[in-house]
C-alpha cells in the first residue's frame, strides 16, 4: 500500500503545482512558537528535550489517525491518508518549479528576480558575485533535493506516513527556530540553544538519507567524479551533523554533474545550464529510487 501511495503522491507532486501554497502550514508556526515560549520557562532543561516534545506533539495526530483507521475498508482509508500526509510532507516548494523560475529570471537578466528566485533555492543570503551565486544555486539544488524530497521518501518507506510527517515536522521546527534566533537580538538567548538543538535533530534524521542520496548522485551522474569528491572531504570536525550532510551532498552532487566548459558561453548561459543539469540529476535519481522501492516492495521488503 505504501508503494501505491508513494507513486500517487509523487504524481501529485509533479502535476498539482497550483496546490503547493496550501502546504506552507503557516498555522503550525504558532504552535511551534508557543512551544518555544514554554521552553524558555524551563531553560534549565537541555534544549533538545523541548524540541523533541514539540516534534512529538505535532506528529501525534497523524499517529492517532493511523491507529484509528487500522485495516478498515481493505486499507483504502490508510492509502488516502498516506497520500495526503505525503503531499504535505514533501516540499514545501517543488525544486523543479524553483529552478524553472530561476532560469527564466537569468534568461531575462532581471537582477531582482534572479536574487529572489535564487534565495528560494539557497534559502539563505544570495552572493552578489554572479559566478559564486551560480555555484551556490547548483550546490543548493543538490542539498534541497534531499531535504524536500529524498529524505521524506526514505522515512516514508521506513515508517510510512508517520515517518514522512515526523521528518517534515523536524524541518518545520528547525526553520522556525532559525528564524526565531535570527530575530532575537540577544546573542546567547534561549532561541540560540533551541536553534542548535532543532538543527541537530533534523541533521540526525537526514544523516542516512543524505548518504543514500549522495550515492544516488554518483549512480545517476558522473560516477568517477562523484566518488572522487566523496573521498576528498571538505568538512571540518566542528561541523554539525546538518552542516556535514549539506557539504557532502553539495560536493558529491556538483561533481556528479561533471559540467565542462563551453567556448563563448556567457555566465548567464552557464548558470542556466548548471541549474538545469542539477534538476535533471535529481529527476534521474528520483526514477532510480522509484525502481528500487518498487523492487523492494515486490520482494516483500517494505509494507
């Protein structure tokens, strides 16, 4: 049943782009903020405890619905629930749509649109230098594909809808904690510890999917270059699990693209070619994952 729900959910992800605005889940931010305020009242607790409690509170409703449905009506309600949960767990934005908007902005030479569309992919400040921005976008596509897509699929296969939603909840908590810490003027306020704990929890859950995705980049792209990049780590010992995951995905993913130089190619054309190639790499890997998951299901390795 999970395979059926997964295939339908991915189909909706590709086709129902006009519905993506409803999965931004702004109302959950208020619940997370309330949890952060409660956490500040027990500041003597390790910050990881309230972050885990907030995650559990947001994940429990899905568990209760799954438990109440059971095998009713031959499992049809479960499949429907799995499709809905998967839809809200992916994203929130489709990486392909973001790349298309970025490429259109580059082709039109609209600097403001380029900055906005690049920021939607990078999810941080956009470099002013055109070549550096181009590199950041290519790396961010490889990183965001895991965060928005492959890690969700991994946890869906392992734990069903609850796993996919649990991973997305950790991402929502992480994003809100980062925003709250940036908004807090106090350098060492409670928000900073909550941010670090939220980033750490999300990084732990992304650890295995990140490595599977990196292996997939090697299989879907230039294998030798990707493996060579994997064997030449650039991470620091002080990096958090989340930073380590991102550096690995960026390094291996960009190497798997193996983009050579084209004579008389402008930076704009190179930027479009790189972003498009990264999107194609992600799509090829998605097909590989679909085949592998289907084979595992046929051999009874997943539910």
